[in-house]
C-alpha cells in the first residue's frame, strides 16, 4: 500500500470510492456486476437491482457484449494493461477505462471506470 501510516484516511477506502468523481463499477470474471459507486449510478444509470446481473445483459448491441467478454478473456490470458475508449451516453461524452482487478496477485475481476469528458 502506498499511504502514510499516520494519516486519518487510512482504512476509509469505501468512503473514498463513494466520493470519487469517476464512476467505478467492479465486475467479476463471469461478467457479473458486483459493485458500483454513487458516480456510476449518476452517469451510467446503475441501479441496485443490477448487482449480480451479467453486464452483457445491460448492453443492447451484440458487438458490445463480445467486446466485454473479449476484454475479460484477455485479462484471464495475462493482459495487464487497461483498455480505453470513448462513448456517448445519456447526452454526455464519457472516457472509459476497463482494467484487470487482482487481489494478492490473483485476477478476480475487472474495474470499469467512467469519467465525463470536459466540454
């Protein structure tokens, strides 16, 4: 961990995630949504009933489903670098990053991050 041992925010990671100005969603290796923060709810229309749901079911385009599954497959095959792209959603330009999520060196899922692109 890269943090000062004597700083009062240590151990407050959940609060930090909730207050970020980036939409964060965590997806397991089966492609199921496991977590999203407040900003993801705001800019990506995440809802509590989506937890545990296959994210592919949220995408209307088959090409998007194949893209998501392909990225997860690439991470399972050892890719460490995130994927980056831009989309238009709900009248906003969003910058998207999809990264592998490893815990103690073992791949457990993916981090989907979205930020509103400044005009």
